[in-house]
């Protein structure tokens, strides 16, 4: 079990590694991947479709990652269903959130979460970067932001209800969820994979609509939400202290006004906070990986997603290490994140023994859920 004392006792080089959530190049833990793990010693590893060939292969890859790291890592994936389904090569494609909501099927949302969670634990994961909490009204459905099918609702109430049911199903299996993309990018006109989405909402607009489900979840006594992903959206019409915009537009993920002032101080969230992928266009077109990485941690992020290029992962790691050595990144700031990382890791569960028969049964359950929803991958029947 990982605790704060364990992380605090690590050498500085290893502590900095805990702040990174990295991707791997391919399907095997080859020499390149092993060298990357050895150098960075990341706190987490995220899996994409490029890493997936077969159930047994994926389980072997994740077991190898665990064995290669001194500290138990977070092992995550974006397994939403619909367009964002990293496991579609090896498991029946899972339904999109929008389809479940259109069917008015809360039981389907719970089943979706439960099946997803058990599949992930069989494969060796302990975390899922889902669900998406964007609110997609009829007007927002017309925007080209890539969120059309990924949302559970058209209103704060719908998003809250389906998110709670999905998380109960998912986390009931031992897989931890991560709500995204704070503070809400449903009103953005572009996809942040390509460039920064500019959201022209005021602070009061956000509180009344996009942030309303987060606020309700954060206030629950059961601490249902343990991790939040911050988006790369730009919010020119809000400044938490003055209520006005000012200066250069800064993506939320590296903006202390969003991470520290809004999420931490105003809304009181003290769980794990992670960036969206810092290799995405919204960041890459705004600043270099070195600047983005340091600004993200100084803004209050606990872990940084750097998902594809080994050279960028190494540059991000080295930037944070250098900043810590010269005192720009203080020990107190590092330890605050290590404490939250340790608390989150303490909640993770060990993987289930891999059972090919059970994996196939779960794949069949997905097919049956799709049948009930009249859903086929890529659209509805």
C-alpha cells in the first residue's frame, strides 16, 4: 500500500516522477519503454489503442509496468464508450453516454459502469478517466468540439443523475473514476485536441450550469468524486477575484485562477487533480512542454498527463526536477501533491486474476446492453 510517508521518503528524482502520468510507445514493454519507466519512474501510466493487441497481451503489459516500478503506479485508460473506446479491438464496443441518456436508461448507465469496471480490473487497471460531465444543450450539439456523443445530459440535473449512477457501477467494482473536463467545455466551439476552446461564460454562468453537477458531487458525504481532470479550455470572461478578464488567455489546466482559486479554494475540492494531455493542440500551440509542465504544477495540478512522445515526457520530467532543485518548485508544493497522490493510491484495488472466460462473458454483456439500447458502434440502428 502506498502512503504519504513512503512517497515523502523517496529521493527528489522519484518524487518528481510521481507527478507524471505518462503514455507508452507500443504493445510491449520493450527496451525503449523500460528505459522510459526507469528514467522517469512515473506515478501513473495511461493506455491508448496503440498499446492494445489482445487481452492477455494488455494484462501482461500492465503487470510488467507494475513490476518495473518501485511505487505502485496508477494504471489508467479513457474507457468512456462510444467514440472514446480504447478496448474496441479486444472487447465488444461499449455504448456512448449519449445513447444511454437518450434511452432514459439509468439502469443501463449503472450496468455500463459495472461492466467497464470489471473488464478493467481483469486487464490490470485501477483507474478510468471517465465520465465526461459536459452539459450538451441542443445549441451546444451544433458545435464542433467532439463532445456530442460523450455527454450524459442536456442539463445539470441529467448530468448529475447519470454521473452518480455510472460512478456507483464503476467504483463498486474497485476501479476509481475521474470526472472531466473541469470546469466544463461543452460550450467550446472547437476540439481541444486541435486548439484551445474559448468558452465565453461568466463565473455566474458556470456556477449555474456547467459547475452545478460538480458542486453537488463535491458536497456529498460519501466522497464519490476522488479525481478531477482539468480541461485546456480558455475562459476569457471570468476572473475569480475580480469578475473581469485581463491579460493573456490561459488554458484552465495551467491557470491558477481555475485550479487553485476555483476548484480548490472556492469549491473546496481536495482530491486528486490531473491535467488533460499536455501534448494536445490547445497547449502545444500555446506554450512549450517545459513551460506548460511547470505552470501546471504551480497552478495546483497534482499530476500531468503527457501521453505520447517519450522526448516530451522526458523534457517535462527534467523541467520539474530542475525547478525543484533550484527552489522554483518548492518542497511544500511537491509534498502537497504527493499527499493527495498517496491518498488516491491508497484507495486503489489490486487487479483481479485474469480469467479469459469471464472476459468473454463481460464482452457478451456489452453486446446485450447494446442490443437493449439499439446501439451499434458509430451510431444507432
